[in-house]
C-alpha cells in the first residue's frame, strides 16, 4: 500500500466553556477493568465529496470537549486504583495521502495490510488515535484506535456520531453521560450471587492452544443479503417463536463454524456473547453513558445437539443465556467491584493469537447507528476492523451495501476456511 504520512501530531481539545481538564483522576469502573486492556481498531470508508481534512480535524478538536476522557491518560491514583487522568494531553492525529482512488481499493477485507490505515496499537499512551487517509479521488478512510478500558462499542458509536455532527455544523444532539455513579453504586452490604472472579476475570492470560506450531488465522467477510436474513429468520422462528436478527445469525454461524471445524460429537462448545447493560439495568442507564457497560453470556451446547437439533433449539439456548445477564447479574458484578476494588484483576478476554476452538467469541454492532456517521458527504460505504487477531472471533456489522443486510467478519484457522465458505449460505 503506497501511503505517505504528511502529518503526525498530538491534537488537543479546542478552548471551550465545556473544557473541564482539571487533572482530576476518574477511577475505572469494574466494567472498564473487565474490558480488553488494549487498543481496538475500526476503519470507516467514505466516498467523495467530503469536507477538507482541516474541517474534520477542527470538528475532532471540538468534540473532545464533550469527551475529555479521550484526551486524558491511564494512570493509578494514590490508592493504586487504575484511573483516567483528565489532563487534556490530547489524542494522536495522523494524516496520510494514498496514491490511488478509493474505488480501486474497495471492497476491503480485514488483513494485516489494513493495519497501515490506523496508527500502531502497541506501546501507545494516547487513549484515542485518528488517522485520516485521503485518496486521490477525495475519498477518505478514517482509521481509529481507542483504548478499550475507556469505552465500549456503544460509546465509540456515539462519539463518532457527535464528531460528524460538529463537522456538519450541527450541535451535538445527545450529550454524553459521564456520571459513573449510575454503574458503580453497590448494595449495602455488597454481595455476589455469581462467580465473577472466574467468569469475567482470571489469574493469568492463557497461552495459545498450540504454541509450537499454531495454524495461521485467516480473516474473511461473509455477506448476508437482506433477503437471506429474512429467510433465515423465518427458518429459525418457525413454530411461532420470535428471535432477534442477532440471535438468528449467531445460531446459523455457530452451527456452520462447528461443522467446518469438524469437532467431535461429544465435545462441548460455547460462545462468549457481549451483552450491553444500558437497557438491562434498573433504572435503565442512558444510551449515551460513556465508558464500558458490557458483560457476557455463555450459551453452551454439546456438538451433536448443536449440529443436529433445529435452528430454533439453538436460538433458544442463545436467547436464554442472554436473558440471564439481567439487572440482578449486573448488580452482582457491581458489588464484586466494590469487594475487589483494591485488587489487580486480569480480564478473561482472549489474548492476541489465541485459538478459541471449539469455542467462539462474538460481538454485534447491529444496533449501532453507523449510518448517522455523516461528515457531510453521506454515511460510510464500509465499516470494518482492520484485523481480527484471535481465531474464533466473530463481528456482526450492518452492511453499507443494502438496508437490512449484514456483514459477518470471522477469524478462522486456515484449515477450516474453505469448508466454512461452502457452508456459510446453506440453510440446511
């Protein structure tokens, strides 16, 4: 990829009455501490015409006043608790020129080459990094990395929507909620009904399943048209049951990936499913709450039941596991945070390079308003991760190709890719 860096600097929030950089330290919540301790990346591709880089950068400087955490740094307070220091130190801004048109590069597929479209994610002190990749046609790919301890997917979506509105000269419609007490108040006395020390955390990172000769991890994109999604939902919901698009798609992909992996009938397989707590907690937390508010469901089935039983049977197992991550579960987790606030905890998320087989880990962006990320030339033509570094990771993204269609990004062992491709669109 012929890429020329024309600017690499630190951008700070522009002066504003909203500026509240007081060097205060904001302790991470127990939900933040359970998130990946690393930068996550997303690429947003926009076709021309678009505003200039100067206008987009000015909007970024302005929006940081609404999201001061992103211009801060991770640190520890005097009680040795992990915190965000609100010091206004700024975010990393990189601008590049690419000597081709965007049309020549589309469609993108996750690959190591695409990591050139965002700043490096190792050894980074900035919590937010933005790279503006401008093509000869005027098209733009915004490469973004954000430290996961600061924000989850819902928060990232709200941030980008607010940024885009400011670039268009429109006020931020829904201000972010930075009141962390809404997700941090324990009961008196605090009590845990669930084994969070084992479910959400672990003693140390697990090594790759086969460190001597691990197979290569291949990233692929499976596009499901709106017509296919409708047929799948009808197939899964036959008999009168109702399941969400996410539950239907996960049912289908879990079955097909298990078949492609050629797992034994008596093996157990489970999926780690991200569950957004904003609507599940009571009282409900504002959608604009900025931070992490995700826990995980773990539907688990024996392989022979997963592949031989109906789609409806598998969807029910997924649905029931997700339903159990309710207000009581979130409150128990908050109480666990109170009881362990002096401990160093290690999140249970898989490390880069791990092979999750026979299990999966799935995240969904299907409810994020990605089409609202409009800098002045319309919504993105593609949204994707640059690379999925863990075998068994799955990401559901609303496709920009057609309303109601879905792009499924999958990381799979190279030994199973061809089988999965052959099975991916079969409803049998």
